[in-house]
């Protein structure tokens, strides 16, 4: 019975194809640097959109290498907060009056009807 068994390679264990005449997609290596100093190099396809940020293995947000230099050169406006926008619409006296009115309504137990 042993003479009749099939001999050869196990199925799926090895491929009979070779890498000859195979053209791989063009790649671009992009380096990311996190605040802790970890450097990660990732390959991207040439036509792919490359993200500005990447999550580092330590959990921090890594930025593309050399990008901090560009950000430092740009003149950026300070971020406008909600308080800044509120002060553009109302004066401090108006805000104090409005606050006193709302606190009085709160103490009186006034509940707005939103229906």
C-alpha cells in the first residue's frame, strides 16, 4: 500500500511561481518623528496621499520629519476662543447684566419651555 501513495510537496506549502518579470509598484519612503524621539519609516505608493500625522508605536502622534521646520516659518494667527467671539459681540457691562438676569431666573426656579 505504501508503494501506491503519492509523493511530492504538500499543497500550499510552496509556490512554484518565481519573481521573474514582476514589476513592483513605485514606492516613496516617508519618515515620521514623534515627540519622544521615535523615528518610523513607512513606504507609500507614489500616487498615494501621504498623511501629515501617524500614530507612533508609543501612542504619541508623530509628524512627518522636517515638517516642524515649515510650521515654525509660517506666521499663524492666534486661535479665537468662544470668549473672544463673545467679547466681539457684547461689552463687559452687557455680559454682567445678562449674567445677573440669568442667575435671578435660576434662583426663582424658572424653567424654559422648549416645546
